[in-house]
């Protein structure tokens, strides 16, 4: 993960973090819920349906993805 802002629950992710799932490893206790995979490449961002954490993709898209 590139950057976690716990107060705003926004996370900046890169191609290295794919496939993206929430909660991420090392997430704080309040963010523990069933793991869900999120498609952040489609629109550049995605929100977790459980905790509302927003993930924003930055950087170069991985090759082979649409």
C-alpha cells in the first residue's frame, strides 16, 4: 500500500497492490471484516461496501489489463 490515511479512510494504491482487497494486511482493528476484492482499475477508484474505505489508483496501469 502506498499511503493510508486512517482518519479519512482513504488509501492510495499502485499496480503493486493488485489484486486489491479490503481489509488490507495490517489494517486497524476497526477495519476487520470479510475480505472483498475491489476493481480499482475500471474508474480509478473504489469504495469498500463494508467499511467505506476509499481506494484510489495512481501510477501506471499494469500491462494486460483493460
